[in-house]
C-alpha cells in the first residue's frame, strides 16, 4: 500500500481514519506554533552572517548539504567564509573544496549581497521565524530559502496550503480542472503552490491569480527575471510577485540541471498540507512530489480521468493505492480545512449571466467542459452556421467559452 492508513469508507473504519487524521493534524498544528516560537528565541541572524552564507552558497559546487557541513564545522557561515587555511571538512566533495580554495578568494561577499538586494531577493534562514513551519518540519529542508515577491510570510502558518501539480502535456480536461479548482481553492482562502512549469503548474498559478488569490511558485533555479524558464512564463512570474512569491533554494543565476527538479519537488511537498495531482503519466515528476508528500505525512489527492488517456495512468494508480479521489473542491476542504464552511466558497458562476440574449443563452447551455464541435452545436441549438459563429465569438469575448481548435469549443468555468 502506498498510503499508511486504511481507505475503508464505511462504518467505523472511515470514522477511525478521519479521527486519526484529525488528531494528527491538530498535533501538527500546535507543533507548528511551538516550533515557530522556538525559532524566534533561537534566531540571532546578522546581515553579515546571511551575506556570508549566501556567498558560500553562490560557489558552483556548494549545495545545501555542503553548506550545512561548513556551518557545523566552523560554527557559522562568517567564520567559514573568512577562513584562510585549509578546509579539512569531512564529507565535502573535491569539487566543493576546489571552489573554496580557488574561487572563493576572488569573490566579493559585499558585492554579492548588494546584487541580491538590488534584485529584490530576500533570504529566509531555517532559524528565521518567518521560515515556513511546514517546510521546516521535513528532515531535508533547505538551510536557506531565496524568496521574491510581496507575499506576507508572517501569515503563511495561519492559512491552508495545497500544492497542485501535473503533466506538462495536459489535455483540455486537465486544463479546465486545474483552472477551476485553483480558482475555487483561492476563493476559499487557500495558498496554492506549484512549480511554474509548462502545463498544469502554469494553469494552477493562472487560476489562483484570476481569483485574486495568493500563489507560491517554487523554481528549480534562480528567481530573478533573467532566471525564469521557460521564458514564456516570465509575464506570469511577474504577476505572481504582486500577491505571492517566487521561491528557490538556489541563489540567483544558478544554472538549471535535471537533478534540480526532484529537489524542488521536495520543497513543493514540504510547503503544503497536501498535494493534488491533475494528470500524470505512469512515471513523472508529479508522482515524485506525491511520494514525497506521503513521506512527510501530508495528504495526497488525485483527479480521475479517462481510462484511455496516458496522462491519467499515474493519477489512477495513486487512487488505487489510497489517494483521495477529488471531484469537487469540497473534497479537499473537508480534509485540510474543515473549519471553512461551504458558504465561504464563491457561488458557482451563473449558467445564464445577465445581459445574455436568447442565442447566447442557448449556446452556453449546449456547451460543457468537454469539447464539442460546431455540427453538434448546430443540432442542439438549431442555429445557422453564421448565427452560431457570431454567438460563439460573443461568448468568447465575455470569457464564457473557448475555441480549442479544429472548430471545437468548451465552456469556461
């Protein structure tokens, strides 16, 4: 079994499971406050220390593990950076040692720190009370977290969080699910977390922003404008900054490698109370994120799809092994934030909004969240080709319908 609790949904089995989960979450909730206050007492992080840690982390082969080894050996980052002798530190690689001996002397700590400030990037140290408590609870949380944006980190521990991940090669169905659920979750007060990649990640961020919600994007490289990849997501990244944040354990201008993404996925899972998988192939990064969530004792949700779709094999496997099947936003809320009443959700957008004429109302009623072609719409509405095309254009302009190509249309929201 993938999950470590029973999925029996009848009788005392379900009650026992829900009771166990509720108790675990209450313990985790109060523990998070204890840890946050403990870090307030512990924190004594000067700008000199942060700048030293950043300078060390900026060396090409000094990753999070090596940084921790240096701090453990020398007592702090400043002493490690200013050390002038040999680096006889057990556990560090030859490449990292070469960086410390040959590249460090030519680097300017103060200049690196000034550049970081100029790019509006902030560092959250693991001992900082603003460091996300849920992330701090995982055993391999990063020592430094680079963040950029207007998100108020002091509020994160008091808000429900959900990660939404999925395939880069999504279907129209997956797109609609990602947009709708992220919109509804944002309206309900969730902070939506994803990875700013092509596909479902991008749609999750877009749906949240459409609802004027808060979304956190975790990257596998730097978080400055010049770091954003793919470049087509730059505009979206800049929109996220207004209410949310870009996050990474990597300093600005870090080159992206394939190995960075599993490391990024652990942060996505670590920041979240649960992970929702929308479309995933049998072997995909989204499933890695789900498995990490399980390791961190977080909830896993999955969206069912077509049995013929290759991008649903992964989600169906998760459901078979105990992930909670989701067909409505309330399925997530009842698990992660039962205190949120259904009334807190935005009412369904009206199927017949004001200012729709007779033809628009008829066409909107014939559309669904599944693609439908022009010929079928003509049969359902009894409109001519010209009338139907004109009506569909008006509905697209009003944001109620979408042309998905090949003369097929879908309802939006």
